[in-house]
C-alpha cells in the first residue's frame, strides 16, 4: 500500500468541532488498515498526534458542527491549510444532534441548564472570557467554508472512511455505495 516510488506521502489532518467524537472513533475502526494508511500519509493535526494547529495539508477530515466562535476559527484555519476538506459525519454535514437546540432560545437554554434545571441549586451561567462565545444556533460546516467532499453517517463506518480515503489517495473520485451508507 506504500505510495509509488518517488511519490511523496500526503499530509492528513483531522479535528473535531461540536459533536461526540464518534467519527474519530470510526476512523480508528479501520483497525489494522490504519498501518496501511500511515504508509501513505503523514499525520498533521489530529488527536493521534496532539498537534494543536494545522500546517499545510493535502487532506483535512473535520467532524462536528459549528456551535461557538472557536469552532469557526478552527474551521477557517483548516480550510486555509487543507487542499481538500472533507465533512465527516452528520454533525459536520447538517449540525447533527447538537443542532437539535436550534429551535430553542439560547438564553433560555442556558438558564435551564445552569440555573433552573432539576437539581440545580445556586448555579450560574459560565461567563469566563476564556470560554468560546456560543452561537445562537449550531451550523453545518458548509455554511462557513467550502467543503470538497461529504461522508455521511452518524458516525460513518470505518469501512466507509477507509474506502473513501483509499479512493482519494489512489486518484479515483470517491464513491460510497449503498452498503457503506447506513445510519444506526
């Protein structure tokens, strides 16, 4: 699975925004094929490397939607640094579960969670300036930056991610057939 002689390894970065991290778990579900992938790519920013900022990359995988100002900053950095940007999973594609709060008023939601919810005594809404400013709604990432490819699922399977990445690395247009597209 090594790249052809004389061909450089591509650089791959991943990150997670507002989501559950399930898409990264599915990436790990490619199991021993991860070694084959690492023969073909070098990892940049990723939970596997603990690199905090994305450098110039060939491929960026991004999971999660946009729910705060920090998510927007990270997403724009990824778009600037990645030649190809892939939205990975339902949260990145349509906001996923975090977007279920979109029909609620953010202020009322924060009050319920921190001030008036069951079992809350003496709570307060966090307002530390170090915390990212929440947005009124959760947004899919394509509303903020241009996305080159979408891998649907919640989360997509490891097999779907593997097929998509190997098609891309082999110079084929990635295509996921019906057996690889399912929503559990």
